C-alpha cells in the first residue's frame, strides 16, 4: 500500500515538473543579456485573452471595458524608468489623434505611482492600468521569469481591433529599447 502511494506521488510530481518546464518560454534581452518571459505573446488573428487590471482609481478594468474600440496595449516593466516613461509619453501624444482608440499602459507599478506619474507629466490621453493583483503577465506571456527583473513585465505592444481580435503584436527584442510606435499606429489605421 505504502509503495503504491509513494510511486503515485512520485509520478504526480514528475508530471507536474514536466508540465512546468514544457511551457513555451520566450527569450528577450535586457541590456544585451538574455532574460526569459513566461511565454510568447498571443498570436495575431486570434481572440485577445481576457484580462482584469486595476486603474488609478483602484477599480477593475477588463478587456470588455473597452470593447468596440481599438486597444493599443503598451506593456512595460515600470513607469519609473526612462524608456518606459518615454513610451507612455509617446503614446499619450499619438492617442490624442486616433479615433475610436484607447491606449492602455500596463505595468506592475502600483496605481498610486501610475497616478503620480501622470499628474506630474500631464498625461491625459492614455489609461494607466496595473497588473499588481492579476495574472495578465502570464496570460499575455510577458511576465519575466528570471533575472533581477523577475516578476515584472517585459516591453511589448499588442493591438486589438474593435471585435477583440489581435491585429498586431511586438515583443521588443531588448527591454532597454523602445517599441516600434509607427507599426502599432499603422495597425490601428489599417
């Protein structure tokens, strides 16, 4: 009896370890050094995975909150870094001229820090959302799984059309670089 229980337990943990190691991690760079994300971004022409994120008023926002609009998901590690804050500023300028489009700036930063940043920078044309209490990073594959940045989000852009389908995605090859803004904007205009 004990040996059956022992072997069953051993088989269970072996299968669990295999499943955890078989997820399709993705390699990106951070200052030229490899780091890994949870998985690859969701594929173009597929339905965007559902999410729940927290806005600066501490209210939940979901994918359905923005249904019927183009959504540009500007995903990054922290608004308190130079490249991340530059991407928020850049999309803030671009968002003002895009009809039927919302830019969602997503990081693990607390909503209080996001609100402070927007107030100090005069950011009014994007929506700041926090992944501090959700599984967005894993669902979209962008959570960093190793290095000093473990747990934060990698730099990526995903564009979702009004029907909820992904029409563009970019996992920025090196987190220390800015995304291809023009390609994301073009995906909304097509």
